[in-house]
C-alpha cells in the first residue's frame, strides 16, 4: 500500500505546473502595457474602449457603452463636435466619457 502512495505522490509532483518566468524586457517584448493616465506604471487606464466617429450611430453607441458602466474615449474628425458631445453628456452615465 505504501508503494502506491509513493507512485501517486511522484506522479502529482511531475504533473504540477511550473511557475511562469518573468519577461526579460528585450527589444521584442511580447505585450505592451495599455495607455495609462499619468506617468506611473500603477496608474489606472484612461478608458476601457475607444470609439472613432460621433455621427448619430457613434454617439448612440458611445452612450450605450457608457450606460453599461464602461469608460469610453471618443474621437471625431472635428474637435468641436467631440468637445460638445463630452460636455453635454458628462456625468449623465454610470460610465465615463473622455474626449
């Protein structure tokens, strides 16, 4: 019976996953960090989603996403339309709008 326990223990040791090694930070890094507010690496991301184009569909999509609690950054070719949209809807949704 003790030999069965030994076999089971050694099999469990071999099957255990090894911890991941940290990235070396070479020239070709596997993943780049997301854009963050501020300069510190521990800062929160600026937004969860970005949207380009604030015509009728873009505005409604941005508001729908923000209504569901996501932070969204919006962009339009004409900067005044972006500013007007963000100013008009700032604080009106559970999420956050940024222009």
